[in-house]
C-alpha cells in the first residue's frame, strides 16, 4: 500500500492511514510506502534553490517551518514519551543533514543534481518514521526502512530507473523476514540508491513507482495506491463536472492516461508490474468505503471503446514547413535527433501526406530551446529556402481520447463531429498504433469546451454502477461504485 502526500499531510490524515493499515494487516501481510507530507518536497526544492542563490535566512525559515509541522504531528499522534523522544532524534538528524547540504550548496553557489536529489528526498525520510511510530502506537508492529537499502537504481539523478534483479534480492533479504514476523515495513517512497550507495530519486510523484517496484520484487498479490481521489477519472472533474470514476481499466489504457496528463499515476508506475500481471488499485484514503479503480493486464474482457479523456495545456507546437522540405535528406531523423539532444520529449508528431509540413508537440518548459536547436540544425536548409519556416505556437493543448479497440469504432469521426458542432478547430491529429489513444491538438482556450463536448459525446459520465470485490480494509468487503466528488491529486 502506498500513501500519497495528502494522505499523510497532517495528524488527522495520518490517523486515517493508520486505521486503513490496521484493518488490512489483520487479513494480509503488508508493505507500506509513504510520500512526503503534501507540499514538503516543494519546500525542500525551494530551500535548495535559495541556498544556491545564497539566501541563508530564507533557507533557515523553511527548515523551521518543516520542523514545526512535523513536530505538531508527532505531538498529536505519539503519546509514549520514549517513542516520541526517539522519533524526534531521528527527525532532527534528517533536518541537520538537509541544512548541511544546503550550506554546502551555498558555499559552492551550485546545486548539483546529486545534491538536489538528497535534499528533495528528506520529506520521505521524515514521513516514514512518523507513520511507523503511529502504527506502533496503535499496536501494529512496524519498522521504518529507507528505500536506499532496497531499490538499486542507475545513476540518472532526478529520474532514476531500478535494477530489478538486485532490488528483488534485497527486498527478499530485508523485507521478507519482517513480514514473516508480522511486522509492517514502512518504506520511503521516491528514492533509491546506486550500486555505490549514492542516493537517487525516481522523479516527482515517484512514490507510486516505488510501490510497484517493491510489489513486483516481492510478488505481491496486489498494489494499492491510496490518494485523495476516488480513482482514475473519465476526465478532469475540475474541467468536466460530469466526470466519474472508471471502475476497471487495462494497464495500457491507464498508462496512456498517465502519460497524457492524468496526475493520479506516475507515468512509470505500471512498468514495474506489467510482466508479473499484479493488479493495481487506485483508492481514496479519505473515503475508503469507495471501490476506486482496478487496473489489470487486460481490463474488462468484454469492454471496448472510449474509457477516458485527458488534456495537457502546458505544451507548445513546433512546425517545420515549406515546399522544399520534400527534398531535404532525413528530415524526421534529424528532427528527432535534435529534440533528443536537448532532452525534449516529443508528446505528439504529425506529418502531412505531401511531406511539406511536420509538426511536433513538446513541453512548454523545453519549447524555446527545442526551437532554437531545430533552427540551428536546419540553418543551411533555411538559407537555401528548402525549409521556409520553423515556428512555435504556445497557444495549443493536447486532448487525448483513451480506450481499447478504437481503430474501427468511429471514434475519430464522432470526435470531429462533436467538436465541429461547437465550432472548435482541430489543429493536428495523431493516432497510436496500439489503438488505445487518439490525440487532437486544439487551441488552449478551447480545452474545457472540447473536453466537455467529447465527454458528452461518448456518454462517459453515464458509466453503469457495478459491484467490485476488494480487499477489506475494515470498512466493507464489497463496495459500490460511487459519485465523483473529487479533490486535487497529491502533489508529492
């Protein structure tokens, strides 16, 4: 079970987490993964950034705020004097380590990727001992464990990938004996370590990934991501009022939703369990009686068509165009090589049949440097007018329709028709070979209308309620699909 940032955001939230774990631990062996308290990772990164700028006083202020927040939770939940003293000592060691790292950053006037990982990981290292102590306070044997002991990764700081063979061996050696003794391990999410023991992070939101890595390593029966929403939604409920929870969905569909903007899941989460076929649940810590979303290798066997919609607005469209482009050698290869060189992930690409125009969509954060790199790459072609224009349009968004077997389901035609009725223009379109997603580029100002219109066209808010058996967590063993009142997804 993984609990996100809002799930451990304050004392009352941690108590809900403890109640869920207590109920489930009576029926199953559990490994728990925890995020930092909501907002803490952001504060730590801010402290690191300010340390690099040399503003020591603001760094000290941030750490005092973090101390106060964590001490308040300890004071509320931990009543045993000796346990409270032990946890306070552990946390103070972590805080001092963070302050030393920030001091070193200030002296060097440089924030290295390695230092950034170490500083941003402090939140999970504070959260895990706190949750473990709260469990012990309630009579559940528990032990806090840092994931650096378990998850071996490559050395790509900020976005590391696990070495599953070594990770599996470490998990069996470290966690299995605890489970056999009835102890609940509480593991820090988000982090791992290289073979040399250097701390790394798995990327923002990486605690989801931590949970599936550990689940796969231990051969778990299931992995549950406890967050502050009811599950994967048919659309963002902040933009589409009629959005509802998707009861069950396939790995591939869930991965497409995560990749194209659904914030409930880290995009890499499913990669760890794909080979083993372990089911993944998305459930709400604050409404554990609701069934959530079940993610399985194939999803519902008889279910096809559109499952959900996502939209990404923080993107930009780059166009490489001109009649002479047909004669330019390896335009696509040079374009991709250039975007890769500036570490720009291409979210969508479309090429006209005449080959006179290529457009690609990248994140807004890398759009300007991608544009400059492409203009350098094609400088000679521009000079000889083989390529007429390389332009940037920051006013667009990607709307993605996700489902199964959509190639023959008239999805494109229905979407075109629905958007046409609202006089919404489609700038570009791309369909994946998997038949699981179709993406449309629309104007950013039209996103809400486009989502609402498409959602209504495919009647996604009218999914039938159904009974889904779930593992008991001390509430109900069989739960019903519920209404879709949602809050914003976990930040950490």
